[in-house]
């Protein structure tokens, strides 16, 4: 049975990577810094993922209700990240590596990766691929550069280590505190369980299993994730909040909100096809957009305007989901007014968490908007027609 060593036993590591690899017949060794989580995984050797799906057609719509089933992930164990020797041995024996720890934590793994690669060389193990399930642009380059600095000069890193970019599209809500309190290993997520991986980053024998989709022209797939999935979700969060909704599933049931989200996404879909005609067809892109909107409306996920829309400095940055999509649409000759309308809603966004508090980054950003005005805040990185649309959004 092939084995995956997965750094990070959190939401994505268990709700996506776990069912994906176990469904393909693999065993999994999790590496995590949370001692209680590691002990629970080692003791049980398995965990369940609650599958959160919308209610069937014709059933009464209620928040947090739907079709709930469980997927069991067994053949699991775990190691504490602090046990460097055990981790090194596991890495040397594994058939594939993975990570889902977050961009802020990933650099801390470089010493373990370097040790694992040296141990594989010592024991005669072959090249290995590492699937980077991280929300970090060019994560593969960062990882290779960081690991290379820890290896001897001239070590054949490119031939022995594949740092592979991925696109994570699965939506995994934060577990309710009461469920986590009842079961430390509780995790739930939507049924969608696919992972897009950059085929050109692989070395040696790459893992082949259902749901792991190897693609070429990977930057196009990254843009599809950012400028369609993330973009559409953000548009829903900002329009939904403006319409008085915290729960996004409820907002999607409002005709006006759903219409604005659909119009914005369809404009982005057309621009995406125009930008990457060698990768995407209009039919496939339209199907993907429609499926995303169906998933956004899933009440079982309990998604909120706060979770999806917060962190305004990042999400309203020049190259991110709104302004980046706006630039793409304008470049394709499309109508960017639906994005301008979403941006106008974003400039008035002030969603709060369950304790009634603004995200600290949002609080500072909103204060800056009030002090300097939207046109001044957006002056850097916006040019030409985009600048005009930003100005119109600020006045809306």
C-alpha cells in the first residue's frame, strides 16, 4: 500500500487530502504540531469526514440542514512535528508528500524537507513529489529556494524533488465549537473532492488516483480559481452583506443578489476563455461557473459574509480577486461594470464575527477609507479604465 506523509492535519489535510488519498488506496501519516490532535489520530487510526450537501430538490430549505453522510478515512497514523528523527524516517519511506499548513507556517518545514531528502538519498529511495495545498502564489518556487539553501551546493534538487502547485477548490467550513468540543477529530466539508495539480512540476512517478487531476498550463488553472471561484464567492459576500444577509446560502436565494453574482461570474467566465483559449472551452467554463453557484448556495456549509469577505486589504489588492478579475475582463474587451458594482458593495462592507467584532485588518482598512477616500486608497496599482471604474464604484 503506498503511503502519503501529509504535513498538516487541519481542515484541508483531513477533509480533502484524507478522503482523496485513502479513496485511492493509500495510507496516510499526518505530521502536526498539535500534540492532542496527533495523539487522537494515533489512538484511533481513523476519522470521519461529514459530507455536507444541500437538501434534495423539493425539500424545505433551512439553514445548516441538508444531506449529511460520513466518509471514513482509515489506515491513518500521526507524528508530532517536533520529533525530527521520526519525521525524517517517515519521509524517507513515503511514496508521496503533501502539505496544508498555510503560507506562514510552510517555511518552517524546509529543514524537515531537506532532512527527508538527504535520508532518501542515503537509503537509496527514489525521487519524491510534494503536493503543496497552500494558498500561496508560486509556493513551489518558495519551497525549492528555501530547501536548496539547506542542502549541499550542487545537490540535484530538481531531479529528486517535485514541489507541486495545486488548486484547492473544496469548501470546508470551520467546525462549530460544540462539535469540536465533543470530538477533537470532527471535520466536515462539501462532497466536492478534487485537487488540481501541476503536471509540469512532477518528478519521477507521480501519484495517480481518482480526483487528483494533473493539468498543464497550470497558471491558467490558478487564475480560474482566483478570478472565478474566489471572485464569485467574494462578489456574493459583498452583495449579500449589502442586502442584509450574513449567511451566504440565504443571500443566494434572493433573486437580485443571485442575479448580480451570476452576471459578474458569467462576465469573468467569458474573459477567462478569451484569455486561455488553449485550456478552456466556453461550455466547460459555463458548467464550472454554474456548479460553483450551486455550491455557494449550500446551506449545510453555513458560510458567512464575514468568513468569505473579510481581509479587505488582501481581497481588494490590485492583483487579487476583484481588481484582478476586472483587469482580465477589460483586457478581453468585456463589460466590467458588474465588478464595479461588486467593488462598490465591498467598499461598504463591514461584516462582524459571531462576537460582534470586525476583522482587525478590515477595521484598519475601513478607517483608512474614511480618512483618505477610496480613490486615494486604490491609487497604487490601478490604471486607466480600472482607475475610472474604481472611482465610479467609490461614488456608488
